[in-house]
C-alpha cells in the first residue's frame, strides 16, 4: 500500500531526518567569515521537502517559511548537523521544523545555530492541494512542537487577514 493511501496517523519518526551532516569549508563562508545563511536556508528547505514527501506520499511544494531564526554563527571547520521532522499536519499543508547544530568534531562541543519552520503543501497529479495523513506526535517534545505549530499557523492566518483588510480599505 502507498503512503498516500494510509489513513491511520503516521508517527513523526517515520519521516524524520535525524542527522544530515555538512562539513563547512572556506568556500561556504560570507564576508564575515561565518557560514553563508543562504546555504543553510537552502539545505533546510531541501531536507524539509524530503520529510514532507516522505510523510504525505505526495509531491510537495514550499508554501511559506513562518520563521527562520539564526541563533549563532557557524565557522569554517564546523560540522553542521541538520534534523528535520513534521511538527503538525493540517488539511493539505504540513509544518516541518528544522534544527541545525554546529559541532566542533574534534571536541564534540555542539551549538544550536538555527531553528526554522516551513510549511509545505502536498499536491495531487493535477498539481492541486490534496489532503495528507495526520501526524502522530509521541514524545513530549513532539507534542510541544505539535501545539506550537498551530500557534504559528493561526498567527500567519491572522496577519494575512489583517493585511487583506488594510489593503481592502486602502483601495
Ligand atoms: C502553495 C500552493 C500550492 C497553494 O495553492 P492554493 O491554490 O493557494 O491552495 P489553497 O488556497 O486551496 O490552500 C491549500 C493549502 O495551502 C495552504 N497555503 C496556501 N498558501 C499558503 C501560504 N502562503 N503559507 C502557508 N500555507 C499556505 C493553505 O493554508 C491550505 O492548507 P490546508 O489545506 O492545510 O488548510 C500554491 O500557492 C503554489 O503552488 N505556490 C507556489 C509554490 C512554489 O512554487 N514553491 C517554491 C518551489 S517548491
């Protein structure tokens, strides 16, 4: 049976990426000699896409990025470790959370450098949004992320409504 035909909620772990590693070289740095943020953003988008497609069993597109926090810089020689997982599913959309650590692989010291939340929409063969199977948060951390994803979605929808109302009254 294909994933897209499964109706029981799928555990977060079934589609998660636990430790995608990327070794930083000098060509990855910006003018401040820290890792170029666009490189990290691109990798997060790519990995989150894989999680969304694994979870839904459909081709998916990035619809929006609700937030992307650069918490600390990464340096030449660091090993970046990416983790990505479904935080919550809605109807056809899914929030995927990505966490990036920068590890000094000689000492084992690791810093949390990025948290990002991206929304993907699953598409059918006609490229129309299609419902996705629910996600099943199992651990306390997964349940917290599940709850927080709804806050981010509500906040995005509320902002969109406010902006639409404002633009409508300006017109
Ligand atoms: C994302 C996209 C498929 C939504 O299509 P649409 O016709 O607006 O779809 P709908 O209004 O029916 O909404 C479908 C879902 O998308 C979500 N969505 C639409 N726009 C969104 C946005 N800007 N941010 C987050 N979610 C969004 C809706 O909330 C809805 O979710 P739900 O089914 O879980 O409730 C469409 O806007 C699109 O193709 N955008 C371009 C995507 C792209 O090229 N990405 C970059 C490369 S992958």
